[in-house]
């Protein structure tokens, strides 16, 4: 998918419903039945397909050496913090 900057008006309908114009749906590869994840960032609403988020995260962490577990490192950090708190 090619990143492009498009700006269009989208009107908020009854019960807070948004209709994404066909041009934007095609540009973003959104299809009927897709599950979108909604989040806010700096006062903006961001809608993304789950697959897009997964690809971005895989790319972000693809440089980690094999055998490294971020979950295990986080657990170890939390245990160290807990042990320090108990020792204080």
C-alpha cells in the first residue's frame, strides 16, 4: 500500500457513526468485514487494520537478536523492582 496524504470531510452521523468515503477505503485497503482498531493520538482518531498493526510491530522488533524474550526481560525487571521494594 502506498502512503499518500488525502484529506476529505467525513461527517459524524447519528449515534456517532462515521462513513469512510469509498476513495479512502480503497486507498487504505479497507474492505467490508475488516476489523479496525481505533485509538487516539495527540487529539486525533486513528483507525488501522489489525494486520497493519501486526506488520508494523514485526518490523519494529525484527532487529532483536534471536533468543531474546522481551516478556522475560520485563518479568525479570519487575522481580528486581519488587525485591528492592521488599528490601527497603
